[in-house]
């Protein structure tokens, strides 16, 4: 039988590293019911027994300031794990023990994992483990999570601790607060007010700390008792404000730290050298977060990440393309011509291949990001960009969501949307969710590559840089607009601890990379497969009527009527134009032209074609014809579809986004196309609705399809408006 334990601790205390060390591959990731906070669970099998381990969100407190703190507290109260393993950073003992004290005040069985002992030793910090354990009254086990040191001892202590239910810790908060607590505790105990879940004294403390969740629970359970407790709280607050110029919440925090200091001063911690000396991380930060050098280094790091991703993902991507090409060739040879063959090759194989083709890129991107995250550098990036983001109503923690979504180039909005989970403010999280799709994700790059090659061949680098700047500036301006209108709210302060620089472990990097890549594959692969099949059907049916098909067949017969059968066989067997006579080449070109016009007529008569024609009356304001409309409608599913759909729409059949020179030549000579139309289309591509997978993720992360629908409608209206302005103004100027 397994024992349920929970891992808790401050951010950057090594909690997730310990979780990975305990559970290895026996873990899975989901969400807590009803919220978007990530929930990690796993199984630990050891000599001390089998443990079901839950990695709680990193938090500094158990007071409901953030969603993570509410989730962590609710889990402890509702699920009642046998033991909570509190991971404490040994090099920052005073701050980390603040959370430990709150666990002890709740009366929860606690076992402290005194982590990062190697870092503490390097800093000249010596801790008397036995004395600390005795003074706190809980087991304290020294550990180094990144190497697994202390893991066995920790699990043995957990197994012993799981049979004991300690009494809640009582701290004196001074005469004024203690008197109020005693009065409130008596009222709570006599009325049974919330005592089914929480200790009476703890409930009283939460009232004094103005804990929003407990106040709401109390009002719904017994309004009379809640009013009495609120009255005592108000009376105390007024007294403390008048006599000491403070408030209950601040004094309670001060007294908790006082308790911790009283413990540590009993020769628990000794410093072998000056504790205020400049540490190694501080020395590095003097360079990496410098006002002038910091941004330059940051851009260099991001470009290095980008180059690493695309350089090392190129070969695996080629292998996957070759694999799916081989599978497609097998299907081509095995299946007879017809709808089934078209469905299998165009709808299924190409659909799955299009998604899995991005998996190596996603995997290497996440590997690089995991390295930056685990090493401590991402926290510095957020710190440096916070001032800029705050001007536009966003938060320093929004930075990584933008970068993951393609802030430099490449990336994907799906993990970018999920990265917004780190934001504590719901308003700032929502503003981030709605603007990260403006980044230039990897799916948009083939569209840009096609149009830049066709119309801006002499200024490719400048145009790509301009598109990057436009996407960032547009996202920030839209965020400012949303935060000033539909998502009004106070900006939250950007308070974060800069963790010490560490060399990440290979095991941790691989686990983080696989978790995120697997989520991308699950969420993107199945959805895009379905969409590919739907698009195939929309571009295939209802097809041409018999009269039109007969007309095209008559044209073919007229071309081949007097052509020798040997020449027709030569044309059919030839690969390309090599070896064909001038006469045979002319016949082939005529047949290809007929096939192209038939394909275009069939496309125009399909469901997708009819939609494109219907939209042309409006879309022409931005320079888009009906064929471009079909491609853009397909882009609602996935932006990669735009290039292949343009190829089909211009009678070129299937087009590989990486080999689109022929399509570029065709667009250059097509009526209505030019640099202005191309730039208008690129502006539209930057801003219009996120791909369907991203829309689904936005709905899941916000818990509502309302905001997902808003993203589709608002983004598309914005994109069209900007494209119309670009095209109309450009038409007048040029």
C-alpha cells in the first residue's frame, strides 16, 4: 500500500528537482480540477515503501495571495496527505522557514528536506541539523536534490512521520494579537465555525491576515459568526494603527520571523566567513543584468538559443520528412486512385507529418529553454524586461511566454500560452494569453519565407527584422489597449527571487523537455490531424459536375487526338522535361494547363472555394482575391496550411513549405500580386486569429470559450483593419 506525500517549498528551492529524483519516469502532468495550475504526480518506489508524490506549486506563503497558494492550501486541507515534505533552501534558511512555520501552525505532519547543502557549504554556512530539528520539533534531513544525496534518509523519515499527527504550533504574536486570537478561538470552537477542515486558532489567524478565501468561506457558512470575527479584526486593526502604526497582518509576519530568528540564533547556523560578502551569482549578475550590457547579452543568448534550435533540429526534421515521404510513397503505390487515396495521403499522412515535422524543433527549443530556466538565467531576463512590459500593462513573467511563442522567430504559441501559467494576476495572465499569438511562430515562417523570396529578394533580412519588430510592438500596444478597456485592473508588483546560477542536471533537462514536448504532441497532433481531414473534405467536395468534367475531357482529347501513343507514353513516363522533344513538351504543357485549370475550377466550386469567393467582396480592400481567402481560411486551422493551400489554389498541386520557389515565381506573375499585396498579407498573418490548437489552449487556460472566441474575432478584425490600411495607403502612395 502506498503513502500519499506532498512536496512543498518556495520557488527555486529545488522542489521540482527532488520530485524528478524521487519519481523519475513514473510521473504525469495535468491540471488541478477547475484551475490552470499545473499538477505533477508520480510514484516513488523505495526500500522505505511506495509513495504517491504530488509536487505542489511553488509558494512563499499559505495566505491566499495567489492562485498557486490557494491550490497548495486546498490540496493539503482536502486531500490530507500523510506527510508534507517541505523543501527548504539551506542557503536561505530564514526566508524558507517562514513557509515551514505556517505548515506547523496548521498541524500538518511535516518533514523538512534541508536542500542545497552543497551551496550552503560553498557559502561558508554550517547548520546544526540535530539542534534545528529539536527546536522546531520536526525531522530535518540534509539533501542535495540534484545529485540524489539524502534521498534514502528522507524517505525513511517520511515513513516514520506518516504515523504521527502533531499538535498545531502556537506562536505568541504579542499581547494585543494574542488576546484577540484567544477571543476569536473561543467563538470559533463553540460554534464549530470551519473547524471541520481547519484548526480554530488557524482560522482566527486567517481572519486577522484578511485572507480572502477564508473570509468568503466563513460568510457562506455562518454569517453571524463571520460578522463577529470581522468586528474583532477591525477593532484590533484600528488599535494597532493608532498605537503602533502597523496592521495585524504585518505584525503576524514579523512575529513569525521573530520565532525563526530565535531558533536560528541558538547556534543553529554559523558562518565561516562574512555572510554579506558578494557571492558568485552577484558577481555574474553585475554583468548579465547591467543596464547597458544586459540587453545586449540577452539578445545574444536568445539568438544562440534560436541558432541551437534550428541547427540541431534540422537533421531530425529531415529524417521525419523522409519517413513520411516514404510512407506517402508506399500509400501512393498501394492504393488505387480515388477519394480514399486522396484522404489517406493528403488528409491523414500529410496532416500528421505536418505536425510531427515540428516536433524536433519544439524538442530542441524546450531543451534550450529548460537549460536557461534551470540555470537561473530566465529569471534575469524577466527581471530586465519587467520595466518595459509594465508600461504596457504586462508583467515581467510575461516575457518567457512571448519568447516561447516565437518572440525572436520560430517557437509555438501553444507552449507560449501554457507558459503564462506562471503569472499570478488573472488580469495580466489573460492579457498575456491574448497577445502571445502575435509572435512569429514557426508555422508563420514558411508564409514569410514564400512572400519575402517572391517580392523582397533584395531586402530579405530587413523585411524579416521589420516583421519581428512589428509583432512585438503590436503585441505590446494591444496589451495596453486591453488592459485599459476590457481587462482593467491594477498592475501587480514584480517581486521575484533571483536564484543562484546552477549547472542543470541532464536528468532534469531530459524530463522537462520530454514533458513539454509530449504535451505539444498530444494537444497539437490529434487536433491538426482532424482539421487536415476536414480541410481536405472542404477542398474536395462537392467537386465538378458532369458537364464541366466532360468539357475538360474534351479539351484533353483535342490535344492528344493526333499525338502518337508512343509519344503519350513517353510523356507519362518522363520525370520532368528532360528527354522530351519540342513537340512532346508542347503537348505536356497543354495537358498540364488543362489539369491546372480543372483543379482550379474544382477548388473554386468546392465548399472552401465558395467561401473564398463569398469573402472576396470585402477582402479585396486588403488586396486579397478568392484564392488567397481559401489559404487564409485554412490558416485558421494551422498557419502552415497557408502555403500548401496557395499552391493548390494556383494550380500547382501540393507544395512543400520549404521548397516553394515555383510558387514564388507564379505569385510574381499572377494578376493582382505585388510587393504591396504581399506585405499586406504578411501583416494579416502576424495578427489574425491564432491557429485552432492555440484557440483550444486559450479556452482551457482561461476556463472559458468566451475569451477564445474573443481572440479569434478581435485578432482577425485587427489584422484585417491593419491590412486594409497598409494596402489602401500603399496604393495611394505607390
